């Protein structure tokens, strides 16, 4: 806690409290809270002792912050971390669920209205078809806490698609999986299960998994053919209806695997289930995948 000059009137005294917070396994962040009197600052400290939970205060975004964020994006600068894995559909899912972008309609109206038409045109001229990544990241920087899954997802995409920085992108990919799924414990459990199953069992399981993914894709196409509008709701909504068809038509195949539908969709989307299934998936949902553009191709 420290005294300092008030921003509005340097002749007046204000009090600041520096707060360090951590959400889950995300990196520690620092915040500055300002108070008009020493008594108010001490009351805040008493209410929030070290080790307690605190609700971060979000202030109205001011022009200085907007200029700083936009300047950073224009220079292709973003916070950077350590190493990890590459592209992941989890970021798309998180941003979709947050209402910031969707599989079919792209950037949401919320983001478009917040960023504004002039800035959108500026982003298009700088980043070409990947302007959507920059727009969503700009919105998250100005409106969401850095601990939110949507912010981490947007930061990951900015590093991966615009800065082409695998090292930094991998760090935030790992953070996002830990934040959303608790991937560490899941990975350890999966490793143990594979050891117990043995090589032969793993091969049999892999074949069954491939068959279920193919069957799921077939059923999803059937649902979409009967009701094309449902594709607007996204893959998860279509799969929810498709899995019922799968279970009715192939009950033996689907005695197992019904709880892994989201994983199957992710594997199909990123091509792990084969190029054919990926192409059928993208055709169904009208997806134009983001591409990592060389610097010379980044202008509209």
C-alpha cells in the first residue's frame, strides 16, 4: 500500500494497493487498486487478506488502453510464454461458447460492434483473411480478464496464426487445456489405461475408434440433410442428434464411446481421422479454415 498523487488533481493524495492474483495454473498477474483515502485502502486490505479469493474489478476501457492494445496488435506483439503443442480445436470451441465467433458465421456481432467498422477495415488491410483472429483478440484484451478461457484462446490464436510463433502459442494452448479440461490428470489416466490394455488391445481400440468416427460423421450428415438449419447451431448440436441414430442403427458399436463424441468431433475437425472426414465436416459446416499466412500474403 502506497500514497501517490491523484490522476485528476496532482495536489490531492490517493492511495494504491498492489494485488497479485493467480487463477488455476495460469501465470500470476498484478493489478493496481486506487482509493481516495488511507482508511479505504486499509479497509480493502482487511477485507482481502493474503490467500483469500478476490473478484477482479473491471473498469470502463479508456482511450489510452484502446490505443495501447491496438498498437500492440498492429505491431504483432502479444504476451509470450513457453513451449508446448501446436494447433488445437479447443480454442475454436471456447470462443464459440463465449459468443465471440462461431463455426459458420465467423466473428460475432458483439465483437464487430465493439471493434467498429473502421478498425475492422484496418485489420483486414493488415492481416488479410486472418483479420478475424486479430478482431477477437482485440475484443478480449479490452473487455475480458486475462484469466478467462476466451482471452487465453484468443491469445493462442493470435500467436499461432498471426505471429507464427509456435513456442508462445504452445504455452497458451497448454494453459487453455489445463484451464478447461484439467489435461494433466487426464493424460496420466490415459497413459495408465494404455499400459494396461497392451499393444494388441490398443490396435483394436484404435480401429473401433476409427469406425465410430466414420459412423458419427455419416449420422451427422443424415441429420443435416433432414434439417439443414441445425448446422447453424454448430457440430455439438448436430452430433447430439446423430449419436441417437448411431446407437439405434449400430448398438454393438456404440456400447462404448458415446461419452467421447466431443473428442471424435475434434479429431475429425483437425484431420486426425483422415482427410476425407475432415473435408466432409468442413463442407457440412461451411468452414473456411484459418491459414498461417506468410508475411507477404498478409495484406488484403
